C-alpha cells in the first residue's frame, strides 16, 4: 500500500496535473497543436535527449547483460505487437500506433523517478534505468519513427525523412561528445539546460491539450485495452522469462523487471501528432496506460522484491 501511494503521489499525480493544465489551457485558448508538436519535436525533445546521452556514465561491467536483455526484450515486443496487430486486422496507420504503444516505454520521466525511489541506496539500479532510457530513445526514433513514416511513404522518402529528424543528429552528437569527453561551453550549456528542463512540462501540457478534444468513453475501445494489457501485463511477464533465461539476479534483475512494466511513452503520442497519424488513439493509449500503471507497476515492484530483493 505504501508503494501504491508513493508511486501515485510522486509520479502519476504530477503527470496528471500537467495533463490537466493542458486540458484547461486548450479549452480556454484553443492552441495550434500542430505548432506545439513541432516545437517539441524540433527543439525541446532533441535537446533533452542530447543532454541525457551526453551526461550518462555507463558502467561497462553491467552494460553487456543489460544490452542483451534490452535487445531480446524490445525484439520480443516488436514481434508480439506485430502479430497482435495482424490478428486485430488493423489498417497500416492503426497498426503503426498500436505497435509503438507496446514497444515504446515511458522510461524517462516515469521510469527514472521510480528507479530513484526504489533504489535510493543502490545507485546501480538507477544507472541501469538511465541506460534503458538511451536504448528507448534510440528505439523511439528508429523503429517508432519508421512505423509512422512508412504508413504514408516508402523507400528513399522514409530514409530522407528519418535523416532530417533533429533527434537523430542529437543522438549522434551526444554519443560523440560523451565518448570524446568534450566539455560544452557554459554560454551554450545554460540555454540547453533551460530548454531541457521545460521538455517534460511542455510535452505533457501538449498531450493534455490533445486529450481535451477526446471523449473519455472513447478510451474503452478494444484496441486501446489490448494495447495496455500487452504493455503492462504481458510485457513484464516476457521480461521475467528473459531474466530467468539469462540467469540474472539481484539489483540488475530487479531493475530490469521493474523497467519492463512502465506505461506507453508520451513520445509515441508526440510523434503521432507530428505526423498526423491516429494521434487521438495514441494520446488515449498514453493516458489510459499511465493511469492503470499506478496499480500494475506497484505489483511488479512488489514481485521484484520477492524474487530478487
């Protein structure tokens, strides 16, 4: 019960507050959501990801096991979501949004605070979560972006659109500066920090503005319910099998299991809005999975302490 209240009041409640702010502002001012989405995609998001990668110190001793787990886990979620989308007979746009909702996880503003709370005395648990954020960012702007672009374009056009994304450049530059240990001048670093600090708030307020145009009753649709069940229930179950397969234990196993249980990433909604592909469905899925995760993540945390604590 303590875990439930802490997760809700420290993580879920603040997210819901920002969503509520977005709903209220949109009702009053009727923002241009397309422009807000472009501001996030071409400014706030790439800078936030760049700084995250630039600042991360990856411990090589755990990177191998974590990387192998992530590849197996994300690969299994890609295959699973693909076959479920086929069974549901979704069209190309619906299928793209469904697959992204299962594969792309909110490892950042949801996952890191959870890791900091659970592993307050075990820094390796937080370090593993940061590594997962990097892999999730890469999956979002490779697999996730490809899913959406490929619904309306093909071949060379997909590659061109992908290479135009600032997030791709941010990933490459962030890795290079990190590896080469190049320090960013303060005159540049300070404005970058200001933009990065505003990313989560702006992204969630924009998502709230999207949600203000949605009727709550439309959330309870088969596709959204199956997506959330796959992300929040089947996802951790598959992760547990992989952990046993790789014979992982202790904090590493506990951290990876908990990380597999987080809800759908808000970035899946931001990208869907940017490319105008089933953006309402994407936003509904993020909202529903975030709310339900208050219960499911709590159970997974409890299970992880029993199995690996």
